[in-house]
C-alpha cells in the first residue's frame, strides 16, 4: 500500500515507490502496530541526505528486505525537516544508546512510541563491526517475540531518562545582579572561550568536520561593536575569508555547502541548505558593513543571487535544499559532488587550454586532486590577477555545468527557514542598496502571511511547511513562530507598512500562548498531538533554536513598540540562560548576539517614512548591535531621523553626516550604488 504518494515532503515521496509498506507519522500507524502486536520501525532523514539515499537504494528498494519489514514491523518514514519535534526526541534516544547521532536515523519503538533500540546507517552486509540491516531486523523481531519484558524495561528506562533531560539547557535561577551585568558577564565569558577555541591556522572552531559558525561569528561582530575588542573582528574576518576561499563555497554558482569534511574548508559535504545560506548572507553583509571588505561584498552578492536563482519557488518562497548527489559520472566522480567537481580534462573541454591552465592554478585543480583522487573542487585561495577574465571563465563554467544532471531540489517551503531568508535579504538589501532583494523578501513574506499563518489573536497558528502552494499537515514549532516574527519585523522596518508589525505582534502573542506554559519556552505547541516525551533544545545548532529566535523577536518588537511586557519576558529568559550561553558560546551564538543587543539598548532610530534615502542608508550602515528602525509617519517637514536609547532621544536631524556621527556608521564604502 502506497501511503507516501500524497505527502508534502519530497523526501517521503522519494520513498513512495519502495516495496516497504510505509506509513507517515500518525496515530493510525501506532494503532496498527498495537493491533498487530509488532514493533515500529522508524526511519528519519531528509531529502538532501547522502547516506539516506544510500540506505534507501541498498535496503528499502530491496524486495527481500521490504518483505521482512512488512511482515514484522509497522514502518514509519519521517522527514526531519517537517517534524523537528519527532527528530529531536528520537535523536536523544539514538545518542543515549550509541553515543552519537546522524541521518538516516534508525529507531525501533514499541506501539506506545517508546524507543528501545537505535542507530543510524546500517549496511546491506556486515561491515566495520556493524550488523547488516537484515540481521538487525531479524534480531529485533526475535527479541520482541521472546524477550518482551526486556524490551519493555529498556523502553521504559530510556524514555524516563529522556524525560529527565527533556530540555537541553536548564535555565539558571533568576539572578540577583542587574540584568546588564549578567548579560555582560555571559558575553565576556563566551567571547573569551571563542577566542581560545579559534583555529589560528585554518580559522573557524574545532576540527573535522568543520561547520560554518554563522551565529557565533554574528555574536563576535556585535561584541566588537559593543566593546571595541578588535580581535573579535579579526576572528570573524579570518573565518569568513577561509570559508569563502575554500571548496565549501561554490565559486561558480555562489552559496555555501553544508560543511567541510576536513578542517581546512577544502572538501564540502555538497548539500546546500537554505538556512546556512540565509545565516551566512546576513553575516557577510554585516562584515562588509563593519569593514568594507571587498570579499565580504562579493560573497554577499553571490549568495543572494544563489538564493534568488536556485532556491526561489514559483510561489515566491525559498526551497529547503539542494541535494549532494547527481546521477551521472563527471570528472571521474559519480553521485555525491559530481555536479560541482572538475579535472584538467573537463576544464580544458570547457575553456580551452590557456584559460583551463589559468583556472587550474588559480583554483587549485590537480597536483594533487582534492576530491576522491581523480577530481577537484574549485577554491579561490587568492584573488585573480584579472577579475574580468575570471568573470568570463566563471560564466562559461556555469553554462557548462548547467548542462550536467543537476542535484535534486527539495522544494518544500519551511516557515522558519524562509523567515531567516527574509531577514537576511532585507538586511543585506538595505546595506548594499539592492531593492530587488527586499522585493523578493516581501514576496516571500506575503506567501508566509497568506499560506502559512492563520491569524486569530492568541489562537494564531503557523503551518511549518508548504509545497506547490499547498500547506502540509505538520504544525509549526517555536522556531517557526520566532523566525517568521523576526522576518515580519524586518519587513516592517524596511517598508514602514504597519501590517507587517501587526502580523509580528500576533505571532508573538500566539507564541506566548502556545509555547510559554511556565518559566521557559518549549519547542512544541502544548495543544499539538503529544509525543511520548516533548523535547526542547535551547542550543543553537545548524540554525537558531526556537528559544533564541523568539527572544530576538521579543527584544526587537519590545523596542519598537515599546512594550514592557515583551521586554520583561525577554529579559527574564535572557538572564536565566546567560550562564549556560557564556559557557557554550558555539551553541549559543544567536542568544549571545541578542544579549549583546539588549545590553546596549538596543538603539532605536525613529525614521520618517518621508526621509531622504541617505538617512536610511546611514541607519542601515550602523553597526550598533540590534539597532531597530521605527518608521514614523508625519508631515513633510518632519522628514528626519531621531536616535533614541534607554528612553532618551537626541534631537531629530535631516543631516546624514550628523546621523552618521550619532550612530557610528562608517560611510566610506556605503556610497549609493551606480546601478540602483
């Protein structure tokens, strides 16, 4: 029986023709397991996941394996991007049982949803100490039949252990010290730890695999602006340069891959995620604002174009990801990375011998090859000696590459990640004076408003996903409410349209109603169909946590209103989370960035909607942490800007130079663009 054919998720649809009798996550699936008295086999992955594809080809497409699953289990397939709550719960179980996690995630549950065995990828044959998937299924089925008490005991004890640690970071008691001191202590501690953890040789933090630390770098940018600690800006600049010059950045098409498999940013894991590129677009725009660095500007422009060209959906949203795999052998490489790699022969065929040799030297192709010994990813370790020539060959390579079988696109629209993209495009568009980027953000915001958000005061609901203009069943989680509220607040500041602010306030009211039951936020709506344990992850990981997203929105909205109730909630939570954030700064980047904004106000610019463009540009170029623009309507003679902070306002001005001095905006690299 094919139950995945009508699924919203492209990942589930990839499995629609499997011989496995898949179910979507639903009460009906667990009822079927209860009725048949069989365990549940839960497989969690996502469309751009390379090893998910491998296990699918090896096992789920095999009729023998499928027959074993269908006879002895109820099999449930989950897209982790649609159901982050399900993923978070069973990832805790996987990590508790194996000491590690990853995807595909393989978990066995009893019909009550309690896990009793877990792992990740399992091969079709025994390998490297792992049993084959068939051996695993036979073993689980045997234990279920003959040792049910043992299974039940394991499931009960594991579920209880997860419940005891259902929140990743336990908030500290409310501190007695003034809020500014508490936040500053966390900021200083987090900054020092990041400085000590910085890789002075290759930049970034940690070893292989190396992930883009966008939120931690955003915090350091704000920290430098607030304190004048120049080393923080150096850490950001060095890391941004190394990421953009390595193979993790697509030198031809723009945009960043998910991570580098080595510690030098050379070989990427080739999947491209919307959330990474949204966060990095915002970061590089802010780096250019702080330094005028030409590389930061170039990467900002190329990454924005990648979003607009490669990820925009017909409805105006942004697709979730591009796959790592391709279906053709290119430059000696099949499947993973084949779309992106080159060797001497493919370069020569595309460019001719002279340009090919120049690109080989410029982009480190060959001697030795950097990917699987037969091909190379393109790097741009130094600037070309001829930018016009580079632009010409880059365009040619892009054209040649476009004729290759392209990686699949997961074109579902995730509310939270589209919120991140909107905020990034609005801020980058304002900084670099790109109205087309802001217009694209408005189109996406309208899609979210029309399709994903059902406004009814505190009863407002957010749908997590849509595809082809149709809303999916998964309910929004806290990160959706926070990221979309931030997006609407960004659009309000950029356009002055009151409707965006009203929508953001409705979302925040709904978030307080749905996700703030007691002394802290939860990730899962209390009114949603309950899981066996509701897990909340406060830490920022690949993208912002729900808690950090909602706190950023509360601070922004509370400053714009001003609303002491919103700020009171934000202040209480920031104070409680500050000690943990200072101790784990790599996983609290947005929290620390929000703390930095709150510790300095943040500043507010009351900007007339009739103000001349130079006044808005000056405001956009200010590096004040968390600065907000509060659009003001009024007569033409009030076309001015007024800086306020901590309930104290300076005199209004219509002089861009005076405003720049008040805001500390650096204007030497912010002249109006000739093409706008």
